[in-house]
C-alpha cells in the first residue's frame, strides 16, 4: 500500500512538472501519462485571515468533494512540517463531501502562531482510506519532494 501511494505521488509530481515546465519548442515532449479520476477529487483549505503575528490564534477551514479522511499539515517558515489534524484532542478525521469544516473543531485546543516570522503554509491531504502511518507524508512534505508547490490542488484516485 505504501509503495502504491509513493508511485501515485511520483506520477502526480511528474504530471505537474510537465504542465508547469512546458517546453518552448514547437514539438511536445511527453514524459508520462497520468490516469485521473472522473470526476476529479477536489479539496480546498483556508485560514480565517491573511496575516498573523506570532502569538495570534488562527482558525482553519477546509472542504473536500468526496467522503474521505483529512490530514492537515503546517509548514513553518523554516520548512518544519507538523501534522496538526488529526491530533490528540481531535482524532476523528473522517469527513463528508461538500461540507465545510473548521479547525479547531472543539474547545479542547486552539492553534497559535509560533515563530519564526515568515510565510507558513497549510497543506490538506485527503485519502479514501485512513492512513495509520502519516510520518511518510510529513517527511515527503519536509523534504519538498511531495509536489513542486504545496499550495496547489492535487488530483488522483487515492488522494485529493
């Protein structure tokens, strides 16, 4: 299963690199063909504001178009990746299609902006099946080999 997920991720990366770095020559350079589901998986993630200061509270929202399991990561300004949902205060990450979700989702915890100052990123990954070992996702994001950009929509049969 892990090898399948890695293969899907590699195929996605290759496809995105093809679309991002299209050649200026007149003849197309096709390096791979990607099988995409119909209709495509879609997800979105947002924060309650555009700018924060260290110590501010942050609210996060997200939405998926298929019933799935959601995993939200934060990438700080130095590139450190942390899984922030699910967490010890909110472990049920099964979400329904076409419904908006808010984090934190209960009064047991909150999210506070930590240092260092800079631009942080939020990444939402949704899968049709629960992932027991999310550390490989975190490592892939931290090594910056998950995708050319982590703030774009990714479409694949196993991922949103």
